C-alpha cells in the first residue's frame, strides 16, 4: 500500500511533479510444506511487514473534461528491518479522472 504526495512545479496541478511516498508491504516468510498422497501442501507460514520511503518525479497532462494521462518513476528503500531492500515503480500509461 502506497501513500503518495505530488508537488507540482507549475502554477497549477499539471505538468511536472516531484513525488514523495510512504509504503507498507507484507511478505510471506518461513514456509513449511507437507508431502502427502495428493502432493505437496503448504501447512504453515509467517508474514513480515516492511515500511519504506521513496522519492521520484513524473508528468501529468490534463484534459478539460477531467481525464488525465501521466507517467512517473520513483525509487525507494524499506527501512527499520534487518534486510532493507530497494523497490521502484515505473508508470508509463497511467490514465485517470479527477473529481
């Protein structure tokens, strides 16, 4: 799950923007499998949650009817865990509608 803030560099909320983002992700760890007559079965697993922070940039082009097209890229890192990993997100054909 991501929470993003876009700071638009122009006079209005359109064009080039800078992104800051917070992320929470939940990963499965420590899986245990059991073999029986019907095959392999997953019997036990644990979750680990990771928090991350990211920064990036993008561009949005708005139409008068509220539709928009955008592209963006951001790069981040999970923090406060033993195995801090890097994550990134690239959106090229992002379509949406303002409300």
